[in-house]
C-alpha cells in the first residue's frame, strides 16, 4: 500500500474518533482489527470488541480530539505522531477527575490489510494524562493494572 493511502486511512480514523463517530471508525477497520493501547493495558480484537472499547473510551473522554502532525511509513506500516486533547470524566479509572482538559503527545503505529486498517497501537504517557487531569497516576495504575501494583515482595 502506498504512503498516501495509508495516511488517508489514518487521517480518516483520526477525524472519526475526534467526532466520536464509532460507526465511521469501524468502517475503516479490517475484520481482524487489533487496537492496542499500552497505557491502559488493553488490546481489543475484532469489530465487536473494538466498538465496545471505543464507546467506553468516548464515555470517559467525551471531548476527545486528536491532531496528526507528521508521519512516516514503509511498505506495510505507518507511524503518525501528534497531539490528543481530552477531558477525563466519570470514575472509570478509580479517581474523580478535576475536569481539566489534558493535551498529550501521541504516537500511533498502523498496519493495513485489504485497503483497511488491520492494527492500531496507540501510545501516550499515562502520567502526563493523569497530571493534567488532576488525578493520581498511582491510583489510576492500581485500577488499570491491579495485579502489577499489589506491592507483593519477591
């Protein structure tokens, strides 16, 4: 796939997500789609799971907006970088957010299949999001990664 087409798909996904338009986002995904967000410790596979994850994400961040500032590619992978702006709401992460809007750098890696997005790995710094949202990173990590934050001695 050509660089231009890969970026067109990635940009269309950024626009759909910035509008919280789940059906439009899902139309860009290959049936084998895998969406990984390491900061949250999640990987969603397939259209149904991705729909659930996207709706849950937009419920927690209803004003999510992402801008892509640059990209690079090879024959089957595209990487983009940019800025995500979002306000954490609710108590999904085990904390009560301040209502402040966060602005965090993001890095996104995409692969493609059959002229659709086959995978997306969405990277951002959880501590930056938490600090700008006025919540404890440690408390959020305990909610997201309960097994790894128990403090068990080795």
